[in-house]
């Protein structure tokens, strides 16, 4: 259980950091990929999806790190979020070709997070625990 809670704390801090940065200034992180927000509608999408949704997910994941009755579900959420992000990246790479090296690093991180989260999610838990 402690390993799961540490894992969740690490993921929550990372997602929270990314979400907060996209919410405050999307171009800050986009500039790492030589990208920038093209117009107000794209800015709105980035602040909403990467900012707001990432912060909401980070809050629930942090709750799972703090409250043991939420830990199992939060690990499941991490698996789903990271698998979805990895799937999107893989589809993009298949459709458009190789990505920026930082994108490939994020893909590797997401795959590893799904693997670790999957082990933590499906491992045998003591009777009476959630």
C-alpha cells in the first residue's frame, strides 16, 4: 500500500505541475517542443484539457495518495489516463511519423507508468482492504 501511495504522490505532483503550467501559460511548456498557441480557441482547448482536466485528475490522484480507501481507484485512474495518453501518441506517430524526442520520452514514461500502475492495481491485497 505504501508503494502505491508514493507512486500516486509522484504522479499527482507531475500532473499537477503540468496542469498548472498549461492553465497559467500554455506557451511556457509548448516552447519546449518549438510550438506555440496559434489562436484563442487553441489556447482555450489547452487551458481546459491540459490545464483544468490535468489538475482535476491530479487532485483525485492526490486524494488516493492521502486516503487509503481511495488508493486502489486512484491507481486505476492513473493506468487509464496514462494508457489513453500513450494510445494518442502512438496513433499520432503512426499517422504522421516520428515525434519530437521529448514526446518519445513522455510516451516511454506513460508506458512505464501503466506497467507500474497495472502491477500495483492487480496485485494481491490483504483481506479487508479496498
